[in-house]
């Protein structure tokens, strides 16, 4: 077996073919199943599921964008109340379809028998979120507390992700929750006339810790343990991003504390990710450490020599990531 262009290709193995034939003769495998397996090992069947899922995801985003543009151009003619009803009805129809097609709730991973139903669910929750946003912008139900509609949307996404076991919807829930915290803090400080950046950074750190903790807890409790990479990756992105923000915002001696924290945390992430063979988390840790190094190299990066240093260091980071990933794929 070898990997080529992201696909798994099986080379013809006489032993495997003979084993399949014997299982068919003993009626352990049906003729149809045996024929399908033989086609796989002969390289006649190639999975297009990743391409299909990517196409459906892009299609959903384009459809939602098209709906938004249509309503933008025709909202005066249709009317705000009618638009709210149309969006709500479309979202409800998509969610009912997903409810009927997708498996029942389980705390374990549930394979979906309908690939398209997963993306109908995604379309449904996006339309529901758009409907809530439209109602809030037109009717001001929450008034000055309008940012709380982001929390409502985040909870809607989270319930849908867990009910329908959707790893496509879960990132929307987490990113919307983080956006709610950032917007809420920014509005609060804007009303007081104060700078909100430090508080937004603190909320990013808190959300990062919360998400990482939720991912670890899901594995420990064996409750949707397969969601852990989504929780952990987004948590690390927020946490390390906040540390990088602190490193680059402050001048004088203030940035040194952030630099030390960034170096320690990114080093811990790299060590754990390498040990657990987690490529994406390893890449985040290396990138965060590299950005911290650039802050230290700041005075030297200037002019043509600085450009060469930046280019060479970037290539070095890429080469390091490639090397580490190859080492991680080697048998333990």
C-alpha cells in the first residue's frame, strides 16, 4: 500500500487475492462483496469522498452567499417580516431533513449513511443563524445587548453538532462563541471609552484554555471523544494567537514576559504533539515559536539583509516541519 496525492492506493497482492477467493468459495463473502474487494485491491476503485465533501461544503457556502446577496438587493421589495419567515422556513426544512436522514444521537462516533445530509444540516444551521441575525438587525429585540445573539447562535451550532455528530458544524459553534466574547468585551470597553485589546486578548486566552480543557474532558469521559481534535486545535489557535499578540503589541520590557510565556507554551505544544503524532498541533506550535523568534530578531530584520534572513528562516521552518512530519510517520 502506498500514498499518492493524498489517496490510498493498494498494489495487487496475490496472497490477498487468493484469500478473498477462498473466502468467497466458503461463502463467508458474498460474490458482490468479494468482487468489490478485488476491484479495490486491483486499483479499479478510488474513493472520491474527500473531493465530494469539499465540493458540498463549498456549494453550501456559495448558496448561503447567494441567498444573502439576493436578500440584500430585494429586501425593500420583499419586506423584513417576509424575509424572516422565508429564512426560518428554509432553515426548518433543512433541519427536518437532517433529522430524518441522519442517525439517532449517540455519545460515540456515528457514521453518516447520507453524505449530503451532513451538508443539508450545515445549510440549515447557517440559514437559521442568518435568520436570527436578520431579525436582530431589523427589529432590535435585544437592543444594546445585541451581541448576545452570537451566544444564541453558538449554542444552536453546538446542539446541532452534538445531536447530529457533525464535525463540520462544531467549528462554527466554537468560533462563534469566541467571537461573542470578543465582541461583547469590545462593546463594553467602547461604552466606557477604554481600549479593549488587552481584555479581548484575555478572553482569547480564556476561551483557548476552555476549549482545550473541553477536548481533554471529552476523551476522559468518553463523550464524543472524536470531537477532541476540533476542540483542541481551535483552543490552541486562540491561546497561542493571544500570546503572539501580546509579544508583538508591547514595546520596552513588557513584551519579554509574553515572549517567555510564548516560548514555554509553544515548546510544550511541540513536545506533546510530537509525542502524540499530531501534525496540525505540531505545526501550530512551531509557527508560534517562529513568530516569537521573529520578535527577538526584530532589530536585525531590515533592508536587503533582513529580507534574506527572513526568507532563509522561513524556509528553515518549512524544512523543519517536513522533517518532523516524516519522523512522526515512521513506525514507533
